[in-house]
């Protein structure tokens, strides 16, 4: 159990000293704060963003280059309305599916969302698997205006591959094939817009062969398409991890790594407990320190600010 506290901007008083008709600003105004959640597909980025947003007065900015498009909600694994839990989301399912939304487009749109969120005294949480979008945003004079906290939800690669394989199977059960069928165009360009989504090119072969195949052949081609989707998703995971490691090692981004390996290995209540212990609570603790400059104190499972009377004893994260 955790206690939500509003985000407050602590503005230290500025001391102005007139000098030759100019004023010297001793203490520059503080920068707005932004949390960035990175991670490979299937690691749990969206889930963590919701956990954070429900503890801190926050709104989410989607940075997934495919989820920005309208449509294919199952195929692109967009977070559902129920999963959002009332947390406002920006740049999620808003772009025309036939258009090309570039990194520069994202940078401009995200900047407007950031201004809107911070102007209302709320915390922006940028989350998504498209690290090229995040890099374009942060590199564009971003840090001159914002203080950033980078959270990396990670897991062992074989465990991630197994998790995304299971997720593809669940997506098929939820109706991914029929969803993609609605977007299928025999002459469509799978290098543009939402048609780049993993699942669309792979199923295109099945749709083209379907009218001319018997039942056995259709089942075989469908199984091959699903296997190809799994393989391509696993390759995406590897590319995403390579980019995150480059941002950390080459560009020097300071990242707080949260290991979700045990969460993905376990099932049911054990997985839920592992999530709280290994990802959610440590992530909340990191953001708390980032926002307020100190560690939260836990009394009987409830996080409160330091300085308030403890009911019994304290344990620090």
C-alpha cells in the first residue's frame, strides 16, 4: 500500500543584485522534471508507467513509433482503457495510419504535450519502446529545460523472448488475425505508416494464399506466419536492448535498471508479488528521490514523507 502525494515544485527564493543596470540571478529557476521509462517489448514499461502515474500526479506520453497510429490496437499491443486506470495518455493512437510519423514529428508533438502537462503542475512520464524517438527528444536541447530520470525495465533476454512468444499467442487469441485482415491491402506498402507493425507483413502472405489453399495448407501458412511474428518480435527485443545499452554506455545516460526477470518467470500471485518487490516499489522509490531529494520512509507498507511522526518503526527503501 502506498500513499499518493501531489507533485510540488520547490522554488527557492532568487536573489537579484543590480549591477550596471543589469540584474544578476543568483539562483536560476528550477527545471521541470520528466521521467522516462525505457525497456524492450514485453518487459513491463507500460505497467510501470501506470504504477508511477497513480502515485505521483502524472500523465503519460507514448513514445512508441507504431502505437502513435490509429488502429490495430491488438496487433500493436496498445494499453487498454481499463489498464490505463484513468491515467491520461498523450500521442497514443492519434496519428493517421497511412501517414509517416517521423522522429522530428514526435519531438515537436511531445514538446507540446510536455508543456501542457508541466503547465498544469503534473509530472510527464515518457514511455515506449522506440528509443530513436526518445533519443531525438532528449537530444533536442531537452536537458536545458528539463531534469530527466531514466528508468530501465529490463529482463534476461531468453526470458524476454519466451514472454513475447506467449504474448503473440495471446494476441492471436484476442483476434489479431481478423484485425490485420481489416487493414490488409494486396498493393499496400508495408514500409509506411501503421503497415510497418510487426504482424502485418507476416500475415499478408497468409491473406494472399488463403483463397487458393485448402484447409491443411491454410493452417500451415498461418502457423508459419505466427512463428515469423514471434521471431521478428524477438529480433526487435534485441535491437531495442542494443540501443538502450548504447544510450547508457556511449551517450552517458544515467539509468536506473529494474530487473523484471523473476516477474516474467513466475505466474499468478507470485508474479504480482515479484512485480511489487522488484520493479514497482524500487521504481517509485527512485522517482520519489528524483522529485523530492530524499528517500521515502515506509511505515507498515505505507510510504510517507520524512519528518512525519512514525506510527511504529521506519524502513528505508
